[in-house]
C-alpha cells in the first residue's frame, strides 16, 4: 500500500515520473496516488509537469490538429529545496 512518504521518495528517486508508472511502483490506485501527489504539491515537495509522450513522431504534438490529447501524459517531478 502506498504512503505519502513512499510516493514522495519514489518521485525524488526518479526525478520525473509518469503517474501510471508511479502507481505501479508504489502499488496504489491512480485516484489515491493522485490525491497524495496533490497533497505533496500543496506542501511544495513535488510539481506537476505537462509532458508529451515520447511516441510522437514529429515532436510537435501540442500544435497538432489531429490529436485528441490521447498522447499527453501527466508527469510529476521532485521540487528542489532551496
């Protein structure tokens, strides 16, 4: 079962991690892990980064009229402490 500390430590270990991969690594449901990530965001430990899947051929998905946002993934990264 995932804990807040385990989620924080896993994000920090990877630097950047997709939500789906994080759920698998901490053995938590997407809803539970997302709630924990939102709490960690409020605490200033992690931040959400909108990212594009590396499967994009052209690398310009954000401006692509063909996409229906299916290739976008949610990525979180550890926030550096100053």
